[in-house]
C-alpha cells in the first residue's frame, strides 16, 4: 500500500451492482478494513448515491415480478413441500428495498465515506475532460 499515489478511492455504481449490494462480500469487507485503518478514503458522488438507490428499487421490482410469476406457475407445487413455504409467503417489497438501502448507508457510515455533492458540477467540463482523457480519466474504453 506504500505505493498508493492517493488515498482517495471513488466507488461507482457498477462496483455495488457487481457484488449484488452485498456489503458482507469480501471486496466490501476489505474496503471497509482499509478505510477504518485510514489507508484509503472512500468517496462517492451524490449522483452515484441516487443511482444506487434507484437501482436497488429497480432490481427489487424485477425480482418480485419474477418471484410472483414463479409462485403462480412452476413454483406452485413447492407450497406442498415442508421448508419451501417461504416461496409462497407474502414479502414486503418496500421493506426489502429499504433494508438494502439501509445497508448501503451503514456501509458509508462505517467507512466514514464522503458523499461529494455534484449539484454545482458543470457536466460540460466533465465531458470535455473525459473526451480529452484528462485526469481522472485515462486511456481505454469507459
């Protein structure tokens, strides 16, 4: 870790999605360990926070739609098997989404994450730097 050029670690939405918003997964546990040891500083933008909250609800809607279809079709037979009652049990979609959102907020609190307010950011400047490959952007497809 002595070779780090900066302690700042920006985390984008894709990282959270890639690990299915599981803050107990190895990568998030390691990020938390490094942040608590003051080796790194976790940063997210207000745009990323909004996007994550939107994606949690969106994924929950997709999961519940598929679960409902499964319950009403192929999965109906499982209601006759002890131990599989959960498949036919009514679950509160909003409560599930809120739990994942709370886990996200707890993660940010636990790592002393900084949310950077982007309300005053001019997107033209960001895209100009992006297309010119200026830092923090670089070579390669983004």
